[in-house]
C-alpha cells in the first residue's frame, strides 16, 4: 500500500496452496509503526487469505521482539522453531 507515492505497508505472499499460505517481507513504514496501521493492514490481509486457505504462516526471527509482538497482536501464534543455515559455495 502506498500513500503519496511512499510505501507504507507491504506483505508478500511467498507461496499459496489449498493447504497453507506463506507470507514474508512484511513491512510497515517507520513513521506508521505503533499506531495500529500495520495491524489493521495485516489483519485485513490475513482475513482475506484465510477465506482461501487455512493456515496462514510466516517466519520471524526469534530475536525480533517487536515483530513477534506485532504478529501476536494480529492473531498469529508460534507453532515451531526453526534454524537457518547459510551455506558457502
């Protein structure tokens, strides 16, 4: 979503199947954080996606406390913990 040509909210549907939808790249512009704007946008997006598939999933870095709190407010719950491994060529 943009306002005045500036990006204020985005979330990318990374993958969508009848069994699950995966979101990534959720972004709320810094000046819009903390006022409920991102929560309303993500909640509306999630409601629409849940009409097509259940569940809606996303990954978040466990050290990102603010993001985890944001997702909890939007109704998401932690279901599992994963490790990320980066391989060098």
